[in-house]
C-alpha cells in the first residue's frame, strides 16, 4: 500500500502539472481554455481576469465572474461567500436598473433569497431585514436604483480586490466533510441566463459551506 507521503507527493505533482499547463495556455494566448482549466482543476485563480470582469460590471460579465469564482474558491470561507453574494446582488441591481423587473424578481427569488436562507448563520439576525430591503428595491424609483447601483459598484470592486488577496483556490486533496446528519453540505444554485428564453437556466454552480 502506498504511504501517505507518496500520496501527498503524487497530489503535489498533479498540482504542478496542472499549474504548468495553465501557464502554458496563458502564454500561448488560449485564455478561454486557461480559465476553463482553472475552473475545472480548482488549483489556480486569475485575479486580474476576475477583477476585470467585475470592473466591466455588465450582467454577462458578473454572471461569468460568479461562475468562475464559486467554481474555484470554497464557500467555507466567509470572505468568499460575502463576495459571491455581492456579485449576485450586483446582477440583481443591473436588472432593476435596466428596467427588466421580471428578470430581477426571478433572480431575487431563485438566487439571492436562496443564498441568504441557506447561509442564514452568516447573515445572522440581519437576514430578514436584508431580504425585505432587497425585495423593496424591486418597486423603487429608477433614481434610487441608480444611486444604489453606483455605490454598490464602487464597493464591489474594492471588495473583490481585498477578497482575492485573502482567499485561495481549493486544494485538490480536499474532500467535503459530512455535517452532523451525514450529508455533504452542498447547495446547487441555478444561475439563469436571462436571455430571450427567460426561464432557461445555465448549468448549476455548486457551493459548499462548513457544517
């Protein structure tokens, strides 16, 4: 039977191979393949790419940023969870600001509200008031939504910068530990594409929390 040291060594070798492949793709200009491998392997995150998506600030860029970030970084980190929540809040505000209240309400019900409820212990006693405030925004005046979006965009760029400096990709040797009832604590969140076919959804994004 292989020793634990040889097992760790093989994991390290695998990690090094993946990192070298990512670097090779980046240097060759295959950026889409690079970022796809980063998402699949969960051993590296391109902070410049992530921050660039957030700075663009449109709906498609923010959804891409959320998929990318939550695929790589464990939501066991409260810092990571907070950034993911604010990325989704920014998407919600963008839909409201564009006048697309139908998709804003769909996104609120399917994504934001579910995030708050599932991670209630991190939102603590403020979860109910947070939910009420966000729900109230769907009926707010355009000027109020614009002001909220402007303030939030500035905060989100700063939050992204700080969070990326503090969180790290998941180690490929990590395993999800079961919680007290024996279930691995995963939440699958469907992020709607919100294109012409309004109810079409993209592949699920898995998010995990500590027991």
